[in-house]
């Protein structure tokens, strides 16, 4: 059975050891990427604007981002000393495992239904998404944050323990 955006949010709110940070819509979503140097920072590139998210508190700021869709890298004025790897519907990827044993399983059917299952180490698996076309999902490089982006918006959770 397909899940709507609110059901995905509720599923993410019930993952043991993780805490819901924020969800918001993004018109014209194109790319996102986590900083490797400041792991709680995530950039978001849309056809309308470019922003940076603090994944600890959900605060979003406008910023300037230059990016290359072929090389899948971006440079943000708020993180000037770093080339950030970007991922979105048309390319790139995010880590699908953490050093603590959590992982995410992405399955796609012939009917273009995507199911995303969050597997938190030794705990039970939790289906966090089942619908048409999630754009991208995965963990930050240090494994402390997790994001799902689809046409409904972006959901971010963080490890709380």
C-alpha cells in the first residue's frame, strides 16, 4: 500500500535511537549534499533557490551555491573551503550505511514504486517510504543524519543517542 508524505514523516518519527528534525517542501528540487567537514550542514539546490540546512535544529538559510551537474559537486558560500558531493533524482548517491550498523534498503518495482526501509542495527526494520519516485535518500558521511527527498518534500532525522 502506498504511503503519503505524512505517513513517511510519522514512520521516521518512530525509529529507535533517532529523532525527527524537520520536514519541508522544496519547489523544483534538484540536488542536495551533506558537508563532510561540518556534518550537520546539508545544502539544497532547487530551480527556485539554494539553501543550507542545519540538521541539528532544522534552521534553513538562503545561500549562494555554484554547482556542476556532470561532476556532481557544489561549492557553497557558507562552506567555502569544501567541494560538496551532490545527489538527486538524476545522479549521485548518499551513503546507505553507517559505522553503527544502520542501513537503508531501496527497492524499486517494475511499476516504478520505490520502497525505502530503514534498518536500525539490531532493531526491527521500518518502512519509511513507499510510493512513486523518491529522488534521493541516505545518511550523512558521519552517519549522524538521514534524509529522504521526494516530490512531497524533504524529511531529516538525526541520531539522538
